[in-house]
C-alpha cells in the first residue's frame, strides 16, 4: 500500500493565533504520545530554526504549525507537549530546533534508534514504515525550501506524512524489542539522547575543504580559515546557507591560488559569477588577514576525542595499539553475533578510549566505559566479549 497524503487529508498550515489556540485545545483533548517532526531550511538558510512543526496525537488530529509568526505563543504548546512521550525519527536532528522554540520532551521514543537496535538493514523513516507497517510513503521533497511561504499542498502532504504513522510504528517496534529482549536497551538509548548536551560546533569546520583538496601548507590553511569565517559572517548576515554564498571548494581554490591583490581575486575562477565577484572586497580582506597572521594552523586537525591518531599508535604507542588490536575485532564480532552495527554496540571513539586507557580488572573496564559514555547495556555486552584483564595504564604522550 502506498500513501501519498495523510489518511485524513492534508491539514492546513497553522499560522494565526486563533488557529494555534484551537490546535492546542485539540491536542489537550487527545491521549497518548505525541508524534513530532520538524522541517528546517538547511543549506538554504543560515538559521537552523524550525520553519514547520508537525504534531499528531490520537484523538486530536494532525497539525502543521508555522513557528516564526507564533513564537510568543510557544509556551502554551510547550505546556501541552510536556504531558506525554514524544515519538520522533532521528530525534537528534529535530530536538535542537525544538528546544530553541522552548519545547522540551519529558520522555522520548526514537524510531530510528529502535530500528538500529533491532538490526534492521535500512533505518530511514520510509524503510521503517515499509518494514513494520507494509506501507510505502511518498517522500520526494526533502530538499525543499521550508522557509518559503506559501507552502504548496504537496509539501504540506510530505511534511504531514512524517508523523502520520509514527504511533503505529512505535507499537510494532515495542513489540519486536520486547520479543528480542532489547526494550531496556531502547529505554537507555532514548534517555541518553534526551539528556545529552547539544553537540558543540566544530571549531575548525574549514578542515573538511582542506582535506578534500589536500591542502597541507600552513599559510594556505590560514588563508582558507579566514576566508571560511568571512563567508560565514556574510551568510549569517544575509540568512543564507554558506554554500549559497560561496561553495567551500571555491574557497579552497581561492586560498590555493594565493592572490596578491584584489585584482587577482576578481580574476579568480572561484569568483566567476557576478554575485561572487561582488564578494571580492570581503574575500581580499580575509586573504590579507590569512597572509599576515602568526597563528598558523597545524597541518592536520586535532583528534575529536583528544587522543593521538590511532594510525600512529603502532609506532608511538605500542601498548595501546596492542589493546586496540584486541578491542576492535572482539567488539565487531560481538556486534555480528547480536545482529547490529558495531558503532551501535560501542562507538569507535569509546573503543579507542578503552584501548588507550587499558584495564586490569572488570571493574576497571566498566569504569573506563562508563566515563567514556557507554550505556549499561553496552557495557554488559562488551564485557561478555572482552577478556577480564589487559595491560593497563595510559601510554606516555
């Protein structure tokens, strides 16, 4: 069965105080959890705010809410949504912008996490609905500009389908998790997600462009860094996605060409269009800062987990490398036995931390894993796979 729009029809976009008050009253009369999703304009707008919030509750109906004009009324919605569980798919993508609207979940069910814990081969929303409910969702507008108004009926239908079947999917998943003995895993994962602080922004986002173009010269990296942050300033000022202002590859090409004058900047192939040439003055100022700074970046990015690059452990930290060669295959094997991905059993960063720290006893192992962020179910499953002792002690830096 294929579903092109919600079974109750396409709901209207709620953008007036009166309509919003009516929606809140309806949500109060409903029962059970709230199926929730958001639509943002990532890549199109600089802001990561929600430009649409979709909510469905049994006995209430399905509502499409337009947050920007209703910002002052969000506390009333927050009060209602705080009364029961939220069901989302890939909740880590939606929770930050919902929090920014003052909306906080009392508890959570993430259908993507459930699918991962069940070992499902595909875990997109469409795949989950297809697998568990045998319904195919029509999903064709994920890259649309959700900040535009009015929103076409086909966009409203697309957005509504994101929450149309979440309650039913949750019921099936709960049954499957109980049968697999993994419902407690699900509770721990959702609680962890709900209580995890928001991820800090990458302090060196320009490194991705440098890696793609294999830029290793420190002065060129400094110029690229300054160009990146200048573009970011412009993007924020204009509320445009940074890639809309100037693609990252163009920034890298401009940095590599090492212009010596604004004329060189104007002639650069990176600024071949009229709109890009209008940025020449700002880009030249950034290049001058990069040429003059004494704060040169390192050739390579620092490790995200604060540990040395694991590729260098064999030569520089042989004891840690021995533990890494022990931990990695045993975790992978245990994940295969459980039928889940190894990064779901234990994130690679936590695996590296365990190998780096080492352990003398089971208590040591549990302590290292717990401090690194492993959940109790993960610690239990990893403890089954690993030996009770290993060479302990942090290697010399």
